[in-house]
């Protein structure tokens, strides 16, 4: 056990610039850290983070979401437990798997991806973040919910504000105030729509959520609004960063990009490895209700624990050559990478495993496939190397690429 003064500080500029070097030091030398400014213990080894997420011990709870999430979302499924959690999950989960996902929402995903690509497919250049990834998941969620995609700028502003609130580790008062305003604005926007869908249901996800019933239990307007807020923030931010990171990783490993271009079934492997190597979310908190023994010492009852996914996913006690991006690695299984039995921790594990994991997988597989079709000779802009930013969530802010538009050849195409 040690103090933050002796170990890398996750609020420092050096950490923000390169957390992976700090993660290595933390795992090897400081597996348990008390961080005074955050009032939180920090764990970084795979076995400890996995244990926190699997939560088979009653000591590991999500009570922290009462202060971390509820102020901006309202009370969500993430902070529930026991029967209340199982019923609520049963109300929302069917829309994100099986026939509902494949038959109802896959065409929505495909159409939104094509619409975005059509805007640049003939130009020979694009920024995969600003031209595609930033818009794609939010547009999909808006269409799924039956909302007006013309409000994209508002949706993006809201989820950006919420994610900033969640990642406000230094407790910046302006970030806090913005997050609280977002809850009010989102409620003013959504509650009238929810009430209208109850009276005039359609064939959209929002109508399904309003009508869903399990054992005589239905969600209130506030419950539905809170879930939509969570879906917009979690689904928008994480898929946005995941798509940008997949291409950043593949473009810097041309032989692996070539393999994926030739065999599109490898997209799932590329996504799984990206979730391990450069996860969109680098840390998730938990709270312990009893003393818990972990690597390096004891976490006292009542403490908040910051679980470093970005560190655990590169733990050499769990993965061979963990700091290398390798879609063919044998210690990561793509077939279960999007289930609660995943070999990585990017979606958490256990009963709070991400309910939207299969939606994210569908979005990524469709998006990457269509982008590769439109840009068969995709390459990074000359002299550009993608750089990740962020601490709580992390990904490249820009991935400018060049390509020969399909159907154009010769000098004219090359000039693009």
C-alpha cells in the first residue's frame, strides 16, 4: 500500500499524455493507491479489476453511482441491485439483442453509416472522427428512439457534457454545473416525447421502452428518460471513440489492416483487440460495503474504488506482450468478447456488463465494413500520427485519411 505522492498521479499532465507508461508502474509497484484529491482507492491489476466487476462478493457495489451518475441521468439501471436490477434489465435488454437488433435496428445502422460515408466518398479525403465517428452512433440512437436527427448538435452537446461530468476527477465546478444543466435540459426535451409515445406508440425503441412490462412492472416516465440519457451518453461516447481507435490502430499496423480488408470476419477481432489495447473507457468506479483484500493491501469498508480498465487490459500477468496491438493474439477470444464472459474488461463484467455491447458490435462491424468498401486504399494523411486524448474516456481526436474514390483510377484518382 502506498500514497499518490509516491506513485503516478492520474490527475497529472504526464499521466494524461501517456497513461500506459504510468499503468505499468502502478501494476508492478503500486497495485493499490490511495488518491487523496479523489478520495478514492485505485486498483490497476487485471485480477483486482475483474473481481470488482464480477461482483460475486456482496462487498463490491455500484452505490457510487448515486453521486456519480444520478445527478446527471437520474436513477439508472447501473446503480440498482437484486430483483430491482434484474427486472429493469429484463425490461430494456430485449431491444439490444437477437431478432430485435437484427431485424429492426440493423437497417437503421446500415442506413446511417451509408448516409455519412456518402458525404465524403467522392472527395478522396476524410477525418474519420469529425466526418464519421462523432455522428454515427448518436444518429443511430436518435433513429432507434424515433427522435429528430436534426437535433444532433444538442444530443452531442448533452452527451459530451455528461461524459465530462463523469470524468470530472478534479471536481471542476464549471463541469459540474454544465452536467446538472444537461439533466434539466434533457428532461425538458424528453419527457413530453415520452408522454406522447405512451399515448401514440410507434415502432421505435422509445415506444417499446414505454410499453415494456415484466412481472407487472413497467418503467415510469423518469425511468425511461434516465435510460435514454444513459444510452445516449454511453452509446455515443464509447462507440465514437471505438471506431476512431480501430482505424488508428489498424492504419498503424498495415499488415493487420490488409488482413481485415481481405477477410471482413476479422473486424470482430480488430474490435475486441481495440477494446483491450485502447479501450474507450479507461476507468470505472465501484464502492465496497466491507473491508476487501486486493493486491497490495486492504480497502476499507465504505470506500470508493477507481478500477483502471486501461491498466488491467494491458496486464502482463494476463496477456502476452500486452503493449502490442495484435488482432490474432491467442489470449483474447473474439467469439465471447461482447458477452459477460469477455476476456477483456472494457464492457465491465458480471450483472452490470454493458447492455449495449451487441449494439456496439453491430455498429462497429457495419461501419468498418462500409468504410473499407468506400476506401479500399485507405491511408493516414501524410505525416500524421493519431494521438489519444482524455483520462476517464480516451481516444484519438482526429484520424485524417486519404483514399482513391471507388471508380476513379490513374492520375486523376491519385491526385485526390
